[in-house]
């Protein structure tokens, strides 16, 4: 199991489009990806779960990944956040 602390840095936070990109990305891995924020833990494969975190800009998140390709999965998720979901903001 791997964990990484990040901070949401895109202007709009985890809004619908960003959440959809995240869900689509994590579904390509065999590992399970969890997002943890404010005491809530959600499966990143659930768009409703991700959106219910209401993670706006500046929100700290913990990414937890467990499974056979966890290293690649956590790297890809962190990269997506670092790229600000390719929103150009």
C-alpha cells in the first residue's frame, strides 16, 4: 500500500470534469485508489464519491493505493493533479 499527501491546486478543484478525468484514469489500473479528505475516504472509481469530497483549491488530500500496479497508479494520479487536470489554469 502506498500513500501520498497532495494539495488540490487547480482553480476549480474537483469539479465534474476533473472528477471524470480522475475516475477514467484510475479505472485503467488494477489497484484500488482511495482519496481521503476531512475524515472522508472514497473510492476514486466513484465519480459521485469523488465529487462529494467537495475538494476545492487548497484542499489537502491523501491518495492511498493498494494493488499489483500501485506504484504506477499513484504516479499517474499525482501527475494528473500536478498537471491541474490539463485545464490550463
